[in-house]
C-alpha cells in the first residue's frame, strides 16, 4: 500500500510513491523531477485512511508544486482567492 505519492499533471500518472511520510525524501523527489521537467505541476497526494474509504475514492491532494516563473526555483503553490503565490522549497 502506498501512503504518499507524487503525481505529474502533464504526464497524467504517478511518478513516485512512498510507503510512509518522509519529508526530506518527498522534497528531494519533487525538486529532482521539476528540475528535469520545469513546465510540469506535481501533486503531493496520500491515500485516504481505511475509515475514509467508505466516503471517498482516489487520493487526497495535499499540495501542488511547480517551478516559479519569476525566479525559476522549485516552489509550493499557495492559492488565496484568485491569486497564486509561490513559496520556494529549501534545497
């Protein structure tokens, strides 16, 4: 069972999966992938708990990541209202 995964919007497929939450390993995977594919958007998802599977199907999206067009750095996308903000991932 995959606990966490990274999903490519451009390729429409899972690009990496993790058995448990490991912040540094997931961050490294996001940075490596977006460095090679700077026009893509990556979704960080996790599987629903067994209790939530009765209500929901698929995966819960936690965050979106992309390359910030202003400074070309891999960043977390933060959406507030109609605006998008970028928080750079620490390398």
